[in-house]
């Protein structure tokens, strides 16, 4: 069984890093991690105690209505302390099951004078912000009731230490009561939850069925809770607002209240001379397994030992990334390291905890969601924690084997909603091209991505792709498609077409690297399908009638190949009217505008640029997208657009744009995140942007900009080699952010991108900075790879012109195109 091995692994992990932790130079990376960044204003991060990828995540839960990751610093009170959470959530709050709540005593000694229901006990959960402390692996808070709550974790178990005042609210000596409620953050508990308390030991066990927060289905979670530190006075169960020590077992209905009827167990103690320790573990398998996790991971109730081990686990994960603090504001370091920290909260390692199928493969959950994670979070971990990424990918492939498809989103053992394409394809390609091995069966991985491209699921709400017949027959997803084979929300035809195109490109690259030439050709061909929705004569006019001056946008198309229409600015950051998410009244672009999706051709920027009239016009468009606030950095599709200037031979503008967003949109305060962190997506954006190497995910490409620090060292966990980026002429005021020249391992380096061998082989990149844009990285041979050709554009333009007059129904001004071509050639000095 998994119980013992997993406990041993975690103990081992906790012991080894002690060595790493002894930083010769006294640089302790953990001093720069602030888990509270994003704990208010909708960041919805999980700010509590977790191990890297840990299943146990302990924190105080507040009553905030912000779909929070448990705790918030927004003035709402605490109504429980629970041990399972997700981070950066958007849809609805996730997990937060089986909350504990402490009272110093029940007035008059009567348990019925303690408040059991969640809504009422929030009256006893007020707190002052200054009492909150969050560090990697540890969280603490003091409630207005003077109860001090500290918490730390192992992989599956949380250890809470409650310190009580000597007198209760009625002035009588403390006789603490701790209750445990059969609830979760979103009040999703279903029928027939149950709980039992052992009269002698006070051990509470139980289980309940809950709903996942952004998907279908349900899950059953079990728990096991033990106490230490004081003698037990009595114990029992509660139902609604009444409790009794005479009853030890409860099975409770969801009831007809519209919210689950409060129910759970309590344990009361004779005194509060010492702090009371509460150890609670969960399992998706059984209460017995939860108890076994708890006993093996925290046999001794030793809070300090567990907290130290958690701290060391984080220090070990984070120490390989070292930046020079020289000259920079401390908040820059906090921004950077806190971002990195948040990349390792989710996905969660539920290996040994998957009741759905039996397998010896790892099982990771809380891919919440891959649409967010593929862009920079998983690529970040590919550099810093390739072994973990290998386990995640094995888990994705095992999910394909057992469920039939790769997930696009997955939480709490259930399928989550697909937002666009089958973006696990991008994740697999990214890892494959970067040489991630770690026991991955890549033949099965390849079969999984091909299935996404070839087989339409009956229900494509939550896996695979919809509209495959039209995709293959027409080369795009039509608006108002006719699809009788599979069913899902028939919206997002533009963003799905763009994402499917890129998914196919990712498959083609895997095929190419595996020597499957015919497949490679086939998927390269379909990766060009995005072009079929480009309406060359489409203008873009603001709602007040002002013309943006740009022509040529993606537009929806019907089955009969005629054009539909969506204002290219709708669903942008400035459109608060349109419905743009997964609603069935949604638009043809998901959570973003045609303007922004207009850049989502990560594999063929050269051809896109040609269609946009050449690099100058492409750059003007990118500037307009950012400067007019059409895009919003708080949602993931914006990430790559910050750096796409590289493809137009203007890497300096990417650098400038990175500084435009950081720190002004990302500050180190609880309200400092511009949107939901979406697991650690925002965190990874900050980390990559500040490190100066931004990935084009799904390709072995990192776009080079100067790091925000004088020096960045990243030691590869497998090869042990240290990659180094050094800024010469570094200026902590960030006026010198333009690369004048570069060397790679001492040789002049003109390309504005680099590949993954930089990290695995520990290369050294030295960037010489200046105040002005330079010629560095601007020549065609310096540009990142693109499927179509840069510069030599005449042929393509003619094709566009011909297609423009033919099947496209729109005219393109070929004389203007010719002028753009000439300016392109001049600019690129090809
Ligand atoms: C995931 O959990 C399993 C079982 O506890 C463990 O063997 C493995 O090392 C963990 N993986 C990571 C990346 O932490
Ligand atoms: C808790 O105490 C703080 C200050 O100590 C106070 O501002 C706040 O109003 C109190 N909250 C409640 C719910 O009593
Ligand atoms: C809950 O238990 C009752 C009584 O045993 C049973 O009738 C009912 O079907 C159960 N509900 C569910 C959802 O299992
Ligand atoms: C990076 O590594 C180099 C070479 O080992 C070392 O000289 C330098 O001090 C390191 N920089 C940081 C910030 O750790
Ligand atoms: C119309 O709106 C755009 C975008 O907000 C703005 O840039 C422009 O100045 C406005 N034009 C007029 C005439 O108000
Ligand atoms: C094409 O289909 C659309 C949507 O059904 C319809 O409005 C339009 O009239 C059709 N055009 C032609 C030429 O058939
Ligand atoms: C597009 O967005 C604008 C601004 O919110 C809104 O007024 C308009 O109705 C939207 N158009 C459609 C078709 O939704
Ligand atoms: C864009 O938004 C920022 C703040 O979010 C604001 O300062 C700026 O004026 C806006 N620009 C335009 C053109 O609306
Ligand atoms: C660099 O830019 C500054 C300010 O934009 C300008 O005054 C200066 O002349 C430029 N230097 C060179 C060498 O182009
Ligand atoms: C914490 O405390 C107040 C009042 O309780 C809240 O309304 C604030 O927003 C606050 N949060 C922060 C981050 O200061």
C-alpha cells in the first residue's frame, strides 16, 4: 500500500534539504516569500500551509464571497479551519472540507451555548489583520476571542495548535470545545454524510460527498482527526444548532434548506493549560487511510518538528534559483520569489489517493485549469522541477488511459470544463521537446494527443475537442456548427479554431521529433487552419464610432463559408457588456477579444505578421492592444502578447512592456494580483518575466529580455549544472533595459531567443545593457522560429491577394500590401 512509502518519502525529503539550506552566503530565499500576496481583491490564492504540491493545505477559512482559496484579508471573519484547498480559483470556491472551529468554553458549561452552525460561529471569527502570519509551510492567526491558531502540514495531514486564554467569554475557566463540521467552502455537501467520535480517545472520523468547483460529477472525501495536549471532558455530535455528548454517531441529510444542514462532532477538554494540538488528515480512499496517513506522518504531534520539515521542503525546492539582490528594491525580490512559490501549490500530488482506477502511475489532481497552466506555470516547473513535471505528465497520460481523454481541467477527482482547445497537447509537446523523461510512456502520450485531434468525445464539455467533422471538412470551427456526434457549448468558434490550430502544431512537433513524418506533415497542414478565419478587410471601430485604424481581423464564419460578425473589441477588457465565458449565450472568443486572440498564432508569427501588413504594422497593433487596455494582464491570454515584439525584431519593446506591467500590475500586497492566480499562472508569469526568459509554450523557445536583477542563477535539479544570466550595465532603476549585445558561453550571441539546453547544460548568457534600443536581436536570423518565413513575403502576399479575391469574399489592397512588404524588407534588413 502507499501509506508507508509515501510517509517515508516525505520524511526523507524533509531531511535531505538541511544540507542545501546552509547557504554559504547567508541568502535565505524564504525570507522573500509572502504567501499573502493575492489573498484579497480576487487573487484567491491559497495563503496557508502546504508542502510543494501537497494534498494537505491548512488555513483559516473566511466568509468572503470571492471564490477564495480559503483565507482572505478583506475584512470578512473566519468560520472554520480546514485542510484541503485549491489556489487561485475562479469559478466557485474549491474544497475547504471538514472545518474545525475552537471555543474557549461554552458559556455556563452547556455545549448548546457554543455556536455550531457555520453562519453563526462566524460571529466568533473576527480578527485583526496584524495577527496574521503566513510563511511557506506555516500559517497563524489570532481571533478576537484571543484564541491563537497555528497550523502546519505534511503531505496528507495538517497539524493545528490552538492556544486558549485562561478564561472563557463568561469569565469562567477555559474548557475548550473544538468542533468539526461536515461542510465545505461552497456548501456543496450531498446527502448522507456521516461522522463518529470515539468516546475514549476523541478521535473523529467521517466522510461526505461534495461537488467539484469547476466541473461535473462529485467526490467522496474521508477524514480522521485526533487531539493531544489536554484531557478530554466529553464529546459527541451536533445537528444544526444542538449538540449532545450522549450521541457519538451521526448520518445527516443535505436537507431542504438550500444549504447543507450543519452537522458534525465536537470534543471538549477539561482545561487549556497547554495548547491543544489537532491532527487531521484526509483521504479519498477511506477514513482508515486518512488515520494511517496521520499516524505515520505526524506520530508525535510535534508541531515544531513538522513546521521545520515543511519549511525545509520549501527551501530545498526554491534554493536552486538565486538572484543577486544588488541594488534592487526588496519588493522586487518578494515579487519574484513569491511568484515562484505559488507555482508549487497546485497541481496537487494525490498519488495513492485515487479511488477511480488502480495503477502504479503517479496521480496528480487540481490541474485547475490547463488552459491557464500550459502558458507559463508548467513550463516554469519544467525548468525548476522536471521530476515533478514528469509525474504530472504521467498522471495526465494515465488519466487518458483510464478515462479516455487527456483532461483540459481536473479537480477533486473530476473532469473540469474545457475552455478552448485540448491544451494538454501543448503541455505534452512542451515537455517532450525539452527532453523530459522520468518514466513517461511517450508512445501513450502521443496516442493521447492524436486522439484529441481525431476522435470527438460525445460530451466535449470536459475533454477533447468538439466540431471535428467541420474542422476537417472546412478547416475551421463554424459559428452555429452542425454537430450531431458530440455535444458541448457551441460558442467560441474563433478561439477554438485558433487553439485547435496550435494544438495540432504541438502534435506535429511531437510527431516530427518521434520520426512520424506523415503525421508531422498532416498536423502542420491543419495547424494552418487559423488562416481560414482571417477576414482581410475587417475594420475595427470603437463603440463611440472612432476607427482604430487597423484592418484585417479574425471573424466567425458559417458552415456555408460566408462570414458572421463579432466586433473585434467585444469581450475585451473594456467590454463589460458581452457574455464571454462558458455560458451558452457566450461569444465566439473565450474570455478575450478578437483583438487579443488575433495574436494567438504562437507557431506562425511570420505569416501572421505578413497578414497584418508587416512587422511595423504588427508592432503598432501590439502597442495599441496594450496601450488602449484592450488586453488585461490579469487573464492568461495576455501573457505571450507582452513578449511577441521579439517576432517583429523588436526585443527591446518586449523588455519595455514587461516593465510596464511589473510591478505596477503586480505588487507585493494582498490585493496585488490583477486577477485570479489560477493555480500559479500569474505567479509564473511574474517569475519568468523577471527572470528574463519567457517561454513560447509548446516550443523549445525562450524569448530573451534582461532579468530584473543583476544576475540570475538556476541550478538544474537533475544535471546539477547552473545556468546563469548576467546583466552588464545593470541599472536597478530600469532605465537600462535594452540589450546592446550578448554572449553565450563567451561567444557573441545575436539570436533573441534561446533553447532549453541553456538550463540543462548550465550555459552562461551575458547581456550588455544600455538606455536605447539597439540592433541586437533584430535581424531575420535572430528571430525565434516560425512556421512561415520571415521577410521573403512576396509569395505569401500574392497567395493572400488571390485568396482575398477568390474564396474569401473580401478584397485586400495589394498595392498597400506591396508597400508593407517593402517596408518589412527594409526593416528586417534581410
Ligand atoms: C508524489 O507523491 C508520491 C507518493 O507520496 C511520492 O512518491 C512522489 O515523490 C511525490 N511527487 C512529488 C513531485 O512530490
Ligand atoms: C476584531 O477585532 C478588531 C480589532 O482588534 C476589530 O477591528 C474588529 O471589528 C473585530 N471584529 C469583530 C467581528 O469583532
Ligand atoms: C441516504 O440515506 C437514506 C436512508 O438510508 C436513503 O434512503 C437515501 O437513498 C440515501 N441517499 C443517497 C443519496 O444515497
Ligand atoms: C552565480 O554563479 C556564479 C558562478 O558560480 C557565482 O559567481 C555568482 O555569485 C552566482 N550569483 C548568484 C546571484 O548567486
Ligand atoms: C472613442 O473611444 C476610444 C477608446 O476608448 C478613444 O480612444 C477615443 O478617443 C474615443 N473617441 C472619441 C471621439 O471620444
Ligand atoms: C450562409 O449561412 C448563414 C447562416 O445560416 C445565412 O445567414 C446566410 O444567408 C447563408 N449564405 C448563403 C450565401 O447561403
Ligand atoms: C460589444 O460591446 C459593447 C461594449 O460593451 C456593447 O455595447 C455591445 O452591445 C457589444 N456588442 C455585442 C453584439 O454584444
Ligand atoms: C489603461 O488602464 C490604466 C490603469 O489600469 C490607466 O491608467 C490608463 O489610463 C488606461 N489607458 C487608457 C488608454 O484607457
Ligand atoms: C539614447 O536615448 C536618449 C534618450 O532617449 C537620447 O537622448 C540619446 O541621444 C540616445 N543615445 C544614443 C546613443 O542614441
Ligand atoms: C484587513 O482589515 C480590514 C478590516 O478588518 C479590511 O477591511 C482590510 O481590507 C484589511 N486588509 C488588508 C490587506 O489590509
